[in-house]
């Protein structure tokens, strides 16, 4: 018989066993489905039997549940259980009520059956990693009659099937399925937005084919949408009213806490109660007044390092970047001030740069009310050399030039000047400043208004070798400032620019004579005449001018050499302090300067040798001094008559070198003797070979102070 002769489908369900679920509070109902295809005359053409299981979860079951009532409710609702089996259901429920699961099984259940709170993508290919199968359609339909979790799962699996056009024909022919979906959408959509979304998407997939439009219209899905929209709007309005009331409550509460936090002890208690994470969590709300208050509170707390660490842990920078996009002047202002506090932390500055704060701040510079705070934050970021190239990429330099040139008459704002001074220390940024006649405009303004801050910026620009040629034409202007101006800050910057312009073939002697630089130099090569910065740049200018033989001769005849040596002598104590600096280059410069001083001053030569010896043998000398104090404390007056003992140990070289006097030490390179610095290791080795004994750093321990063989050095 041909398949087209089949006209009717007969379905018969036969109930089976009822069991308890092994791990859940649920009953398992086994049943058999027999499907038979009948012909026109009612004779069976094809039959198939299939065993199925239905899970009936009883989540409300607990120790106080009345078993008889629950059992009757289950039998009434589940058509698979015959009323005659009510007693059996009661017995199984009683067993479930008293069953105890191990903690391991319970944790497994929670992990396996826990529903995720994050909404699923309705068009995802899988649901919880499971692929939908058209052969399991009946099971999915049965889930539509169960609890909410099963409905969510069932509709999601049916949605997967509806994504494939080959399945749509079979889905449309299943009236039970479409009827159940439309009923759930009408009656239960308020219970679960996820279920409603899945069902609407299923009918949407059908609507993409014109031949199924009549099916969608038959179940009045289109007519339901306006009602759904109205209900959603009504629910959303209630939600917004609730949120507004919460925001008002939070705002008043924060104001109260902010007032109480004026007492430092109360603020500490608030910090211990984890107020910082709470405040940061409020930054996700959209009430601008509440945001202003929360950020103001955080700004107040940010003055303490301990609080900064907690703010870093809560990713505060990402949240603040979003708030900067809100068009509210008051909110942006308090946010920028809070960011200014945070920008003192190096780690947070890195997070700001990574989050893209530099372009945002540059755009804010157009707002005169917020520009000053934005510039201060940019200044803190510009302290790190590795971030200076970001300013070049974000077109900050043209904006900075505009701010400088459009500033009111007089000295430019110190914040703008500080940022500019930092940025032009980078060669590429300095080149951008000078391009297109920028240097000429800046120099013209600096000379016109006698602006020392702008000159300081230009001095930094002049440090770059590639740009120094552009400053040659302005050397006469610098000389004119030195000759006619009394402002010390201005003189320092002018001298600094001249000192940076170093070209061997440049006619420095003309500049020297035309503007009487000899008077400026000789006047400022004196300690106490001006600030240390003035003295430093004067020395630097002297070095630059001495590239010219004529200038060097003229300065030498005026006594510049003696003045420089006097400066070295005055600075000797400072050089001695820096002799052990962590910076290798500083140590090398100090060593060279001290060598020169030793050649010209015998008194300082002795002190410098003593200091070098003291540093080289500091551990041994500390031990000697400590033992000296110990002996004096244990036996007062033991060495009262021993003047040599109470003398400075460094004034007794015979203890270390026998009877070799200091006169034999090489001073100025004239006498040949034992040099503390050069021949020390050789002498210590000879001493060890002759006298033996134990040594610490090459120095014999067996000395006039006693023998201590067991001490470690």
C-alpha cells in the first residue's frame, strides 16, 4: 500500500512503573507510546512502539509537606498516572521526604542542574552543550507542560530545530506543538522573559517563509506582540520607579555617611566595613546626582595610599572612563578631580593610558572650565618618558601650541608651561613644536612678554642636537637679555639656551664681547651670589664659550680657572657624599672631580683618602668602633692616659701600614710612595705574607686592639 493512502494517526499511551529519582527530589514515570498509521478504511498500515520516561520534580517537598495533598495534586495534573495508583505515589513521596543525600551527591546535583543566570543566545546551536534532534521533538513538547526550567530548555531546543528550514515543515504540521507554544506565550510570558523570547523567535523563523504566514496568523502571534509591548513597558515603568526610589535612598544615605566621615575615626570604620567596593559598585547606575556624590566620596578617600590599593583591585579606572562620556559638567568636573588624585600613583597612570584617557583629556581641553584639571592629569602622565610618544599620536602638540599662543598677555599658565616643558623633552614632540615656524612664534612671544616659563620650555627644546641650528639666530636675543634684564629666572633660562647651542665653528667670541658676557660670568661664578641653578648654568655657559680659543683665553685672564677651582673646593663635601651614589655616572664624575681637588689641596687629599679607606673597610671599622665602646663601658678609665687610643683611628696609619707616614703617600703625582688607592691590595698581601693572621676585607685582625679569631666579618 502506498504512503499517500495513509490518512490517520492513532496514538496510544500506556502507563508503566513509577520510581524515585536517584539524585533529585523527583519521580520517574515510565510509559509506552504506541503510534499506528491508519488507512482510509481504518485498517492499520504501520505501527511503532517507544518507551519513554517523564521526570516529575517536586521542588516544594520538605519535612513539613503534607504527603497526601501533594500526591493527589500530582495524580490530578499528570495524566500518565492513573488515580488508582494514588497510594503508591504517596509511599514514594514519603520515601523522598525522608531520604538523605550525601554532601558529595548534593554538590554534584547543584553543579549539574544549576540554571545559569546569564541569558542564552536564542540562535545558539546548542543549549548547555546539547544539540537538538528532530527525533526527540515529542520529549521537547512534553517539557512545555512541566516546570519553568524544563519549559526554558524545551523551547530553546525547539528554537534550534526551527533554525533549519528542513525542519519547519514538520514543525508546522505538529498542531500540538504550535498550540502549546501559543498558549504558553499568552499565559506564561510574564513568568519568564526567556521562554517568551524563545517562542517569538520560533514563530519568527516560520514568518521568514511566506507559505507559513497563515500559520503565524492563525495562532494570532502578531496580535500578541502589541499586548506584550504594552505589558513590557508597564513593567519597565514600575522597575524605573523602583530604581529611582532606590537612587534617592542611596543618595541621602551617602550624604549622611559623607558628613559623618569628617571624623577620621569614623572614616576608618567605614573603610573597614568595605565602603570602597560599595561606592565603586554604584558607579554603574545612571542617576547623575548619585554618581557625583559617590565619586566625591571616593575622591575624599583617595588621599590615603591604603584606599588607592583597594581602588586598583576594583578596576576603578575602567568605570571612570565610561563616566567621562556623560554630558554633565558637574559630573565631569568631580570625575577629573578624582582622576587627578589617582594620577599620583604610577600604576594607575599606566591603567589610565591603557584605557585611552589621553585622547579624552585632549578633547576636554576645549572646555575652559575643565581644561586646568585635565592639563594637570596630562602633566602627571607626561612624567613617564614611555608615555610621551602617546601625546604625539593623539595630536596633543598642536592643541598645546594653540593654548600657549592664544593665552592672554603676560606669562602663560604654569600648568600649561609644566606640561609643555615635560613633553618637549621628547625629540619628536619638540620637532612638532618647531614645525611650520612654531619656534619663531614661541620665541617671539617669549621675548615680547619676558616669560621665563616659556623660555624654560624653549631651553628644553634646545637640548635636541637636530634642532639647535634653529636657535643660532636667537643667540643675540639671549645675549641682550643677559645684558639688560635683572630677572634672575629669565637670566637662568637665557644662559641655559646659550649653553645648549654647542657648535665648534660658531663665533662665540663675538657674542662674548658684544654683550659683555665676561661680567655676567665672573659675577655669577661666586658662591652665594644667586641660586644654585644660576651658578650651574653659568658653569655650563663657561664650558660652551671655552670652545672658542679667544673666549677661553679671556676668561682665564679674568680668573675664571681659579673661580672654578674654588667652586670645586666648596663643593668637595658634597662630592664626597655622592662618591657612593647608586648612579654609576654620578660616581664617575665625583671621582674625577675629587682627583682634581686632591692635586690642588693637601688637606682635602687627606680627608678624601680617609673617606675612601673608611668606605672600603667600613665593616672592619664598625667592628673596631663597637669593640672600643664595649671596652669603655666595661672598664671605665682603663685607657684614660692613652691619648693615642682616643684619637681618630684614621689618623693612625701605622696600625694599618706599619710606620709609613702620610708624607710618603703620593700627592699631586710628585713623590713615589705607597698610594692608598693604587697599591693598597699589594700592600695588604705583603702584610699577610709576613705576619699571617685572619683578615677581614684584606685588613689584619691581629692588631693593637686585640686578637679576635672567632669573629665573622
